[in-house]
């Protein structure tokens, strides 16, 4: 009897599993920033390609993440001493996305297990890398939490639950709102298909954010010709000061 059960187990494990793959589309893979840029919206849509009919249970869930270029951040703690707010402790965040948005088809806890979150670094806390905090600092995790709060208030970090529409477990779509303050670079876009909280497939692509026109010229000048950029900034400041002085002089007359 045990031999029969063992043989059946081997037979079932040898059966091919249903493969599910993402076929993705973007409304635009480039975002241009100019002097009038006040934000943008990216439509992300796609379909699930299968070898056979979709399983009915557990249902398919879709998670979409968009991450801006990573940067190092120093978070400081302020305390009131002798009636003055001063910086006390500081923790350096090794890697934090300049922008990070998550959209899900269901509540995050339902769509993704904690184990899969650790494996794929999907949630906002998992997307931030902070290691090597000084031993003298207590509750170093609160510094990461503070960074998340600050970024969330400015719409730089977003958790948009139940904003991915899934039709017939095959077609999905969502939109990500990009704020006005964007860092230039590649924005990694990831799509995860999950069932029962487990990732069954994932797809990656990029959205390129770049400055154009005067914004682009100033950006390149500040990076490649910093000396002339400084002189130009000084000249503009002097001209603005002189202009303001001249206007006030005319008003006094």
C-alpha cells in the first residue's frame, strides 16, 4: 500500500503545472519633465498567458510596483533640549527608492504572504535597505518608519490597495500617479501574479523619466560644467538683486 501511495505521489508530481505569464502594456514608457511639469499618470495594463484554463481556486491576484532610482538618505532624530530643537541621533539608509508605488488587486495581506514579501522585496519597508545602524541608537527601525511617513506625505511612496482591476482572471489594468518632484532615471516596473499569497509569475520592465528643454540643459550643465553653472547662478542672483533694487528705487520716486 505504501509503495502504491509513493508511486502515485511521484506520478502527480511529474504532471506539468499550469504556467502563467504576463503580457504587459504601458500607456507610455517615457515621462518627460519640463518647466511646466506638474505630475503624470502611467496606465499599466496586460493579460495573463496560460497553457490551459485558469484555476478557479485560489483566485489570481495582481501586484504592480514602480520604483524610482535608489538613493542614500540620512535620517536624523530631533529632541528638544533647553527649549531648542536639536539633531541628536542619525541613521544612514543605505538604499531607498526616490519613488515607490504599489498597486494591488486585493488587500496586501491577502495578495502576498510575508515569506514571499521577504523573497521579492515588494512592500515599502522591504524595498528600503537599512543596515549597520550604530549600536548606541535604540529603535533604529523607527528611522526607516520616519522616512516612509515623510515620503508618503509627499506622495513619493504610495500603497494603493484594490486599485488593480482583474477581468476573468486574465486581463488586468491600473494607473500609477507620478508626482511633480521626480528624479531622472529608470523606474523599474514589476508585475507579480500571485495565488494564495504565493508568487507564481513575475515580469519586469522600465519607465524612463528624463528632463527636456531648459530643465534638461540646466541639469546637464550642473553635472558636467559645475563651475560655469555656479557662475551663471551667481550672475542671475546679482541681476535679480539689482533689478529688485532698481524697481524699489523707482517706486520711492
